[in-house]
């Protein structure tokens, strides 16, 4: 019985579905063109994403001397600004992304046996658990923040979830209800954009790490002395070399896609975590706002961790290639194949590192540095806000 082909895209089918809903994944193999779907996405970005950002930014500048208003607005405004940037990046690179999705399912990237299918399962489970945690805290933040006026019984005071300026009075109906609805839909949409694009990028890195696991297993077992002829061994080695070349090509395209996004994410993430931690010190303990800030700071931490963890996994797994070669039965190979194997060994000595323009590597060390930077922002704000003697 022929073994069923492994579907890598099955893991991210929910992400693709949500991206379709928010207008960021045209149906089938299509890209953006003169279609109603393109019009839908333009309206989505202009009305739901850029609209709320403009209202919050105006309010920020009108209250630039008020530290509480500034810190209460900018920590979420910065993350919101990433949503249209990410949307534009997806729109610009839709063709390349769909090509990557097709590439990951080709025969070269398929696990060859049950052992290799088992080998990649920890990668898939780690991604699912991390993304589920990200979703949990993001939805928790949305729940507590959007219902703050109800929990704190300030609906009658016409309080909105987010500080924003509007060219009309929101202290009356139905302007208040319509503004509230606009904020709810806008921030929910931008959260879906951020979570699903970040999850997609993490999935691309997870795929690369899983491919190195498969390649390591192929290299350990590419030669069976009792069964393989020199011709068979040479053919298997060529497939391993080709597989490695295609992994690097896949990684290069993926890194090119998210270079700017990683750079911006790390910069904004560090500031947002620090500001949300500061907000925890100025709101009423255990209020709905307090819980929303806890959920928010945790969600952003998981978001940054997700990038760093799966990027770090690529470096770790790619560094195992030389050891996988030595673990094979290379001592009994013909001299010609030994020479080819040696050349390949030299090529794989340097592990693959994913980065943002070579400035920030996706590693656990970078994650720790971002947390330290966040703590520095928090400590500075605490010092500024502390009562003067």
C-alpha cells in the first residue's frame, strides 16, 4: 500500500483560513489583482487598521505632556502600527509565500518513512503549543480590555476601551456605541493579523528546522554496506546535497520575506513589554485593566519568544549536520565518494542563522537581550513617575 503524502500545510490550515478572512490570502493560487477581494483588503486596511491608528495618534499628540496618557496609548499603538506594515508585506510577497507553501510539500521535503514522521512531530507540537499560548493571552487581553467599561461600570461615563480622539463628541448615543464598535472590530482585526502572520513566520522557521532533522536522518542512513552499491550510495549522497541546497534556498526566501518584520517586531516588542509592565504599576491591582496588561505583556513576550525559539532551533539543528555525517557508515565508502562527502562536510560546518538584516539573530540570547531592554524601559519610567521629595 502506498504511503500517504505528508501535508505540511495541514499544520497551518487555521492560520491560512484566518488570513483569508482578514483579506490577506487570495483564494487558490491567485495573487492580488483587480478583484473584489483586493478591494475588500484595501477597505480593511484603510478603515479598520489605519483609521483607529490615526485617531489614537492624534489623541497622543494632543496629550503629549501627560505621561499617563502617553504610556497608556503608545504601548498598544506601536503594536497596532505593525498590523498594516505586516499586511502590506504579505500583499507584496503573496506570490513568493504561496510558492514556499508549494515547495514545502514537494517530494524532496517529504519524510521518507515512519521514523522520520515521528522525528518531525516534536517540531509540529512545539509550534502548536506556542501558537495556542499566543492566542490564549491575546484573546485574554482583548476580552479584558474591550470589556473594561463594563467590568469597571464606566459605560455610563461613555468610556471607550482605547484612548482616542474623534472629530465628534462620543459622550452621546449613537456616536459612543458606533465608536466602541469600531474600536472593537479594528483592534480584533489587527490582533488577528498580527497573531496569524507571526504564527506563519514561526511555521516557516519550524519547517526549516524539521527539514534539517530529516536531512540529518538521511545522512546517518544514506549508506548500507550490505545492500547499497557504490552507484546507489553516490545517488543518495547527491540527493542529500540537493536537499541541503533546497533547504538553504527556502530559508533564504523566508528570511527575505520577514527581514523588516523581525527588525520592527524586536524594536517594538521591547518597548511594548516595558510600557505594559509600567502600566501594571499605575492601575488598580486586580482590576480588569490590570488583567489586560498582564495578558498583553505576556502575549508580546510569547510573540517575541516564538520568533527567537524557532530561529534558534534552525541554528541548533543545522549545526548537527557534520555529526550526522560522522555517524554514518562512511569508513567503508569508496575513495571517490569519501572525497565528495568531505567536500559536503566542509560546506555544512557553518550552522544556518536566521536574522534581521544580520543585525539581530533569531536566538534565545536575543530574546534575553530584549527582555533586559524592556526592564530598562520599565525602570526608567518608574523613576520618572516616582514622587519627588
